[in-house]
C-alpha cells in the first residue's frame, strides 16, 4: 500500500509493523525491510536499545536516557526541529477569555528554565507556530519575557486581585501521564503560582487526555504540533471556522481580523503577498496569546553502532528511513 519506498508487509497490533521494499520505488531504499516495534514504555525502549534488540530510536527517549547514550558513545544525531510545543487555553472560559489574562500567564512562565532543567537543553525557545526556518516566520513578533511582576500587574488590571492565600484564580491543567509531561506540568504549576494562579494538575492516560482536548474539555493543556510546513496551518488552528469537528481550533479562539487574513492567505498565490498576510497574523496571535509558545524540540536519534546515514528532516517524519543503512 502506498507509493513510497516501502509497502506494508505485516501488522501485528501492539507488536510490530513490518515494511518491505516497494519494487516500483525510485530510488530504491538502502534497506530492503524495516520493522517498527511497538514499545510504549520509555524505560523499556532504552533497555531494548542497550540490549541491541532495536537499531534506532527517534524522538522517543527521555532526556536523562539521551545523556546516558551520549556518554556511552552511541551514535546520537541531534538537529533543530520544527515541531512546536505550546500551552493551549480554553479561550471561551473566564477568565482565560481575556487576552490580558493569557498575557499574564505568558509572563509568569519560564520556558527557558524548563528547557534547561527538565529537557537538558534539547530544544530552543519558541515564538510561534512557525519555526525560524519557515519562509513565513515573523522574527519581530512580540516576545514574553519571564516577569512575574508584570504578570501580577496584568492580572490586577484585569480585576483579578489576590484573595485568600494570594490566589487570584484557579485553573485545571490537563496532561498525559508520561514522566516528562508530569515534570513539565509540575514546573508550570510552580511558576504560575508566583503570579497568584493556582493550578490543579490532572494526569490522564493518553487517549483520555487527547479526547478531552479534542472536545474542548479543559482550562489549559500542553501539546505538540508536528508537521507544520505551510503557514495555512494557522487557518486550521486559529480561524473561528475551525472549531472542532471542522478544524483544530480546540480552544475556541476567535478574532474577526485573523479570520479574514487566514482566508485571504489561503487564496493568495503570490508568495511575497502571502508572507505579508501571515506576518500580520502572527503579530495578532502574539498579542492575543491563544497559545503560549514554549519550545521547538530538537530532533534526536539514537542508534546502534554501524547504523549510518541518519539525516533527520526538521519535522522528524520517517521519510529518512529509506536512506538509512547498516554495516
């Protein structure tokens, strides 16, 4: 099935996906077969790599494991990524329906600290959905420096004065129950507490968590967008016409000017004019903060010795597998 370098040969649910060379492919893949092994637990993934029972793991090991494999001399390929990690809001729920409150959250957060102490530096600070390598990226979009004092001032102006215990308002933060997600959630809760925002964390099994996000059943959450190449992705995530099930605007963000601009950008054929349109969209989104931009994770592949030609694309899709070889 498919027209790429491989075709599906065997699928054992929760165990394996085995692919073999597509005889019509040109150029031919370097390896005639590829097997994807399903290993849900990150600790087991690391153990299997150490045992030699898997050849390659891509973007699926926690930072502490990556440090181990680097120290032991395993081939580790690390490249800047285009995927985008963000804190999303339910913009239809007070007080998060006010942009000043969302701006306050952005100032209260310290993504650089999370990158350094939890992710061991495997990423770079994000400024918006489009990464710096994207042709429509806005290098001049508003940045939100970590400034709890500014956050408190914005909340004061929004009428959210400190109450008992210094709490201004409460939010429910939903996340998956993976180890790193739990660490990030705890750090976010601690940082927001400095501004008087009390965060209750709900750790959920992935399917339940993602289902709640798609339904809009959250105050805030953190997730990753992958595969963002064309800036038309902004329309599917921020247009008021893209509320689920018609799109990915799960936070119910709405701005008439953004609606007009993203529709215009989808119709425009001139790249220079499109870029001007999307620069303006990014300016508005930076002001309105329907998402707080956190980081662009690095792409990291760890391989057995002898695995060669590891060239990771920016969005870490598996197309590169066709060029991988093994001595």
